């Protein structure tokens, strides 16, 4: 199933008002957070609030993830136990650095009785994770890991490596493309990390466009004001969708059934373009079905 993931908004699990507001936000998905935005003494309460919120099933077609705490904290096992019962679409796990980490999460989910449909998303936030991106992505072939995708975490990578976060992210692009190649080689999704300066509208839009062009499926967000621009930038333009439909229609003509390349609108179009066109159409149709 093709699912739009243009915008996934972090919402603090400890903030009941924010969770209530999230019901009507036009994001494609929500990440109910138990990690960075929740103080240690509020973890248990946040867990309870998220569980109660999900019990009401108020989020319509939005994808719902729960970001648990990292595996080097005392909280993650209880987070997983709650998530297994609350049944979100998936969990987002910070600071995944090895296949052993993925196996630990998968085993704990199985022990907690989580449904097989509950997916795991790995945050790529450490030097080790970047170095072993191919190995991590390959673990998606083992259904026990439940791995569905990566979320690139530039802020933690910057902190750990001392590589500066500069406007335009030139220092990060080699790492991004390395992780993107790994994700695509093994058929998983990849989302971009958040843009912290939510008051910088132009800077945010520029980073969204860059993320789209680098191949990200969407972007994680930290403020509702970022949703509209993010959705617009990651939505295929109408003319691109129309061209995709023309390509598919042309290849479906009887005279083109066995051809690997055809001429369309004065350009040579190959079968690979037809495959790309199918994805464009699938994404556009999925976005239309979301109604956002």
C-alpha cells in the first residue's frame, strides 16, 4: 500500500491539550512522543495519556507512531509494553545503531503481544548507524525486526560527530545520500529530520525542497505551522501527475505493449519512466484520499 508521509508531526505525549489538538491537524501522520519532549518525571503520565488517546481512535486516516525512549534508558521496555496494547501504526526508536538493537526491539514487541502490523522506524542519529546503514536497512528483510523505515536525525549526529549543521546542509549531504541508498536498496522508506527554527519560513521551505530532491518520502515536524508548506512541497505537482498519466496511457496502447521505449511529446520515454509514473500516480491518489 502506498501511504503519503509528507508530514509527520511530533506531539509531546505529556501535553493533553496538544494531543487533543492533533485530532484536526492536516499532517499525514503524528508522532506521539515519549522521549525528548517529555521530562523524566512525566514519562509515566505521558504513557497513560497516549494509551488513553489511542483508545479513542480519533485520528482518522493519519498514520500514528509512538516515539519510545532509547534502549540505553530505563523507560523503553515500559514504552513498548504500552505501545503493544495501544496499537499505533508503529513505533519510532531513537539512536538505533546495530541490528542487535533492532532484534531487541522486535523481540520485546513479540513478548508484549504486539500485532504483526505494528511497524518499527529507526532513527539514524549516531555515527555508527550511518556507517552501518546498509546492514541496518537489510534487516528489514527479517520480519522479526518489523523495520519499515529510517528517520534521519541530523541534530544528534551533529552533536556526536561535531559536524556542524550549516544552512543548506552541505556537511550532511554525504551522510544523507549514503543512508538513502541503503534504504532504497532494501525497499524501506526514509523521512527527514525536523527543522528547528520554525519561525524561519523561507529556511524551512528550502530544506523541504532539498529533502524532496534528495529522495526523502517526507519530513518530521516540530510545529503545526510547518504542516501546510511541507504538504505542498512534497505533493507531486498537478502537471507532473498529468504527465505520469499520459506515460502510463501511452504504454498501455496495444501498439506499445512490447516496446521498451516510445516517443511521447517529442521525447524518448522508457519503461523505467512508466514505473516512476506509477509511483507518482499512487502517491497523488493516496494524498487525495487523505483529504488534506
